[in-house]
C-alpha cells in the first residue's frame, strides 16, 4: 500500500473558507485547463438556480478580484447561522438546500443579539452581502492553483460538524467535541488531543508561524508542555526554524508535523490564516513557503504527504449539501456534517491534477494516522464510527512519481507576502486580539502562559508575547465589536 511509503505527514489547517470560494473556479469553462472537480459552473442557468436570496434580491456566484482590498467583514458561522445557510432553498428552480448564505450574512448584522445580555445589538448591513457568494480564481490563489494542477484536490472534504472553529478543530485533533459554541475564558474542555495518541506511537512536532502560540494553548492540559518546549526546544517550536530542521539530514525529523499559521483571532500582528477580514494573500505565501521548504530536501520529500485544509467554511457559499452523518457534540445531536472546505493532498504519491472524490472529513486525518502508524488498531470509537460513512485518504495515494518537484514562484511575492491586518476593513490596525470567543481565549492563554511560567519572559522566542502582555489590554466579550 502506498501509504506505507509515507514517513512524514504534515497537517496544515487554515481558517474559514469554503471549497467553492477557494477552489470552485477549477471547473469553470473560462478557467485555463479546467479540472474535473465538483465546483462552480459557468452556465447562467446553473448560477441562477444556486443564487442565494438576500432581502428579496437574488445574488449569484461572483468572481472576487484579487487586487481589490481583500478584507471581507467576517461572515457568520455559528450553529444558528449555519443551519440557515444549509437548510434554506436558493432561488431555484433546482436545488432545495444551500441557499441561505446571503440572508444569514445580512441578518447577522441587522438582527444581531448581544451573546451576554440577549438584547438586540444591530449593526449596519454588510456593504457587500454578495461577498459570501464570491470566489477567487487562479490569479487570487496562485499557490493553490499550482498545487491543484501538480498534485491532488479532494472535492468531498467536509467539516465534521455544522458548527464553528473550536468544535471542528477538536474533531480534527481529538475525533470528538465536548462543546458546541465557541468558548471564551475559563471553560474550554481539557480533551485529550492527537498529541497524546502520537506520544505512544511516533515522534511529532508543531511549528507555529510568528511569535505567538499554537491554538490549543487555550487548553490547560497542554500548556505546561508548550512552555517546556519553548524553553527546551521540545515538540512545540517556531516556524522560523523549520527549514533548517528539515534540511538537516544528520538529525531525525518527526513522523507527524503540524504547522500552524498566526491567527486573526489571536493576539499576533501578522495573521496569515485566511480568517476574514484577513485576506488570502498571506495564507498563499505561507503555503508556498511550506511546500518550497519540503521539496528542498528531495530525500525526505520522496516519502512525504502534506495535507492542507480548513477548519470550517467561514460562512462562504458552497453548493454541495453536507453529508448525512450523525454525531453528538457537547451533548447535542447533529444529523449532518458542516459544508465542504478546500483540501489538497501534496505528495510524490499522488498524480498531477488528480481529483479525489471519496467523502472525507477532519476525522479522516486521524484515521489515516492510525492506518499508517498503528495499523490494525482503532484510533477511537467515535472516529471508527464516522469512518463507516467516509472514504480513506490512503486510497488517494499511488506509487511514487519520478518527476522532479518544481517550486512555487508567486508572481508578486511582495504582494502575496503581506496579509491584511485589520479586523474591520478601514477602521483600525489590529493591535490586539479581537473581542471574539477565540480572541479572548487565545489572549488569556498567552497571559496565563507567561504568568504560570515567568521564565518565558526572558526567552528570545517570546519577546512579542511579553511586549504584547505588557502593553495591550485584554479584550472582553462585553465590548465586542464582532459576534461570531
């Protein structure tokens, strides 16, 4: 089996974009050399049928110009708004679902309710409600365009739950979620993550881009290990060291590696995770850099699989209904997955321009780790139960190719190396974590980390965290200017 030839698995999870929004253009007639993905269609009848209605006006899919300011005021993506998005009929005739993206975007502003008080707190209607029906093409996502044509697109990868960031990241890293809604301070569950599972199997590592912390610093269970890693060069390391570690054949490299961006919902200053209103340019530059580093060591690259996906769809339109897979999260039952998200398999063990259409979700990654590093065993009962309705990543892999991997060369590296650093477009530079549940949780995690481990304040890798805590007041949900 081709999976047996994979010695190094890399997992990169970005934020809040749907498949049609980022990769749907690959099937358009006007796309040069289109691929056979289940994406967008050029025919007016198809576009009219899937048009979403907002305040009585149909809005069809539309191209987002890559050189326009990329900041999009963050669309809604919590339990209630996702239900509207996936269960509302579009303009039709034809589909009976996936028609509520525009209206939910409008309502999330004009009918907003304060999560603390339950009282109305309306905001102005989005300036461009049709942005949630927008898509980028190869000019807007050049790194993805290169990888799609040279490697494998998964056009049936779904978020496991019709929920937001935290629940779906838990599904990706634990196979189950003890929560439904995003949590802020002090009440995030201490679930056991894949890190603990890997401890008993193979070496692993996390590289974090920028000067701040990995996402699950919000979980107390792993906070001490993260602090110890920073101090003693353990599993959690800075991305700035990744290239040197990968290229050094005199030292072993871990079997499983997670690479995390700097989060728009965090306290950093150079977000490149694609979470609106951060634009997609920084994420494209990050992905290009990861890939170019990987191919710089041909010996290791020959046995490598890079998986790129997104935690959830972020409120952006996708035309494919979720899978009918039942699950329980936070004690609540769910009867479907969430919408599709972009997913790419990058490896010498896939074909050029390959399209893999077996149904997958984030737990498929955990199953793949089990298939490779603990064959014949079960990752967990919840993961095994979901796999009855899903395909296998291993089925996409093939005998190794003999061609030499070519680097990604961004046409405008100076433009694609800079993310948008504003929380609300045109309002202010984002010099603090945003007042969202994720922002509040990550901000508190940074403060708690430095408080519990004061020796970190003197470490060269934590200078930005120390300066941030010393100068920036913590955000609170009470004064939030944004509601997920």
